[in-house]
């Protein structure tokens, strides 16, 4: 596993795009995804601890893809990790 990134940096992590791949997989054939399912998938895929932290910041509930991406991107931006891990769409 990669080291924990402390604060904003401008280097793409090896895990860049992992969150996008998770979102793509979760919405394959589904219109809604709930937070708990997303957390379980993130942990079972052994995502970087920073990305699991981002997913766990989601408020409980069920999300459309647009709403989920807005929430995740907001958390990534707040941590300064958008360039490190990528944003989601």
C-alpha cells in the first residue's frame, strides 16, 4: 500500500483513478447506490486509506451518480487531493 499523503501535493498517486473505477463499477446497471455498499466495496477492493476516508465522509443515504460524484469531489477538493487521486464523474 502507498504511503499516506499529508496535505495537498501535485503528484499523481499510484492510486490515481481508483475512485473513478469504483464509481463506474458501482453504477454499472444501477441508478442508485447507497453509502454502506460503497464503503464495503471500497474496503474490499483495498483502496488506499485516503480514498476510504473520502468515501466514509459521505452522509448516510442513497445516491444518484451525479449526487455521489458531487459529494466525493467536494471532499477530495477539501482535502486537496483532487490532483493526487483524481476526481470522479
